[in-house]
C-alpha cells in the first residue's frame, strides 16, 4: 500500500512492517518484526511513553484515531508523521492488537493542499476553470466557467468545443493541442470568442487564458491526462484599452494633418491633406461635395411655410440607428422630404475625392458646376438637410448594385455622411465609405468625421470654392 503500515499484537510486539515503512524509517521488515514496542530504535525514549499511550488508547476506542508524532530513522534522524491508529479485533470481538498507518506530514499536507486547491478552484474561484481531456472535450467544469459559457456544469461534459463557441474555437483547439504536445506556454493568451448561444448578436468576448498540461503522477512515463484551461473575461478592459488607443491615434492624426496642411500654399490642397490623413485606419474612400445656389423661384411664387426651417438645427449625433439598413434609412429620408434628387433645392458638386482604384493622394476636381446625380433620399441629402451625420449600411447580405445606386465606388457597404460647416454656413457634405473588410460606422466614428469635416470645410471656405453659396 502507498502508506506505511506497522501492526502490533496486544502485548506490543511488532507483527507487520511494510515496504513504505522501511522506505521512510530505513528499518527493514526483518529488523522490525518481532521487536517489542518502538522505544529505543524507532522512537526516542523521551517520546516512547506518549506514543505507547496513544496506541493503547486506540485499542480501547472505536474507529480510527489520528495523531502526529516524531519517529526515529535508522540513521538517527527524526521524522514527523501523521498516523491513523485503529484496534484489530479477533473473531470473538476481543482486541487482538492495533495497526498504525502513517505517512510523512509534509507529504500528507501536500496532498491535502492539492485536494483543497482543486475543490476551491471548482467551487469558489472567480475565474473559469475547465479540465479538457486528450480528445479536447471538457471533463470537469467549475461553476464560474459554466456561468460564463451560459450552460450547466454537467451539460458541458463530453461535448465538442464547437458546440459551445461560434467563433474562436479553432484558436482554442490549436492552443490545447500545442499544450498537449509541447507543454504550457510561457505566457497567457488572449482569445476572442463568440458563444454559440449568442451567435445572432455576435458579442465578441476576450478571454485571457492560461493552460497547464496535466500528467499522471502514478505513471512511469509522463502520459498527458489533458489540459487545465483557466480563463477570465477581460472584454470590458480590452475594449476600453482599444477605444483609448483609437482616440490617441485619431488625435495624433489630426495633429499631423494640421501641421502638414499648414505648409500647403493652396487651401484646396490643404483640404486634400486633411482627407488623406483622416482615411488612415478609418475608411477606404472619402468624398467632398459642395453645394451650389438653388435655382431662383418663379416670379410671384410664394415660399412654403416651412422653407425657412429646411436647414434648421437637427440631431448632430445620428439620424437613424445603426441597426437599420441603408435602404430603410434612405426610404425614411425620402419620406421626411429631402426633395426630388436635389435635397430640397440644393445640388451637390464633387470637389474632392480619394482615388477609387489604386491607393494614392486625394484629388481636387475642376469646378464644372455639374452636380453629382444622387437619387432622392440619398444619405448626402439627408445629412445636408439635417446638418447632422447620417450612417448607412448595406446590411449582412448586400444587394447587388447597392453602391452603384448611390454613386459610390464598387465594393462599398458602409457609408457615413457629415456636413461641411464654416462661418455659420453649410458648404456641402463629406462622405466616408468602407468596404466589407471593415465594420459599420458607429457614433464615435461620426464624432471623428465631424471633426475632420470642420477642418476641411475651413480650408474649402478659404479657397473660395463655395463663396457663391450661403445658407
């Protein structure tokens, strides 16, 4: 047996002495069996009376008695052991002797610590713990991990990880296979995953994960039993970190653009510089359209009662929620009275644009006065009329010709239109466009686009390109 065992007859004679007892104390079975008591050879004489009293009490008491005392090795060293003593009874119930199983205290404490640690990890830990077997299936799951994964602890057992995760399962399985083959990695890993139960909303989560390979302590050669996967949800911290990093980058871009534009002798060139710096890491294309003076009303015509409010103050954060598709927004803009293709009487003329093909600097267009043939309800007209940003998106499955119908470059699926304002006048509309490789525009993007638009509008106003228009 794994524990050391010594047995005594009723008169105190040693009757049994196993190999583990010989390993701990150094006395062989031949040297131990037949001796009376332990005093003078396995126990110091000063400690013998207390130990003999413990053994005698075990003979008279039911059940097992647990004690700690010091034994003496063959070479004279003392060893602190934890013992369990119990009476041995004969067929008639008469006490025939006592057996004493013992192990070194530090070994026993190590075992108890390991058990206590395992129980704490699987019951009270504030991070997820999952034991994954060699087939990459959960074998044991703690309460925190079950809550994070949104299922019961027993429901996870034996199921493939692909049944739990919609995204990130390949990265997780690759990490587990690496640990099984090579051992624990030197640092923690951050995995972005999406739970299968929340696949429709796609709320990506960041789990900071550590991995430990498990091997059996009883095997002669290390055979991996699986992997202990410990993880903690750090999504909010990572998103805050990413948002702060994005704000720093955008502020740095605005600073660099301002310094570069200050060196341009032509204000129109300075506007192009601002647009080029804004596109970096933000959008794939940028368009600046300036408004022209509307055609005069016929002689004797009476202005509409609401004409003075056509370009009144509106919500400058967002017109339509980001959940709606671009078509729904465009229909809403048409119903709101954006005008029949002219934005309530205005025409937008292309003034500045980034190249739609190969990458390169933005180019200024010759002032031909020919308006861009935007259809009724176009997001640019909506933004111009309301003096606020308008976001639009083709949705999860873009319809063929969605970008062409809006006179935007091919491959565009996300658009953001903001107004160009300078000296209290609305000069035109600035449009940023994104391809499917980028996410839709959000409110933070709209705030940044408005900051860029203010700088570009000041440059274009200084260039006199829109001097004929007044709002």
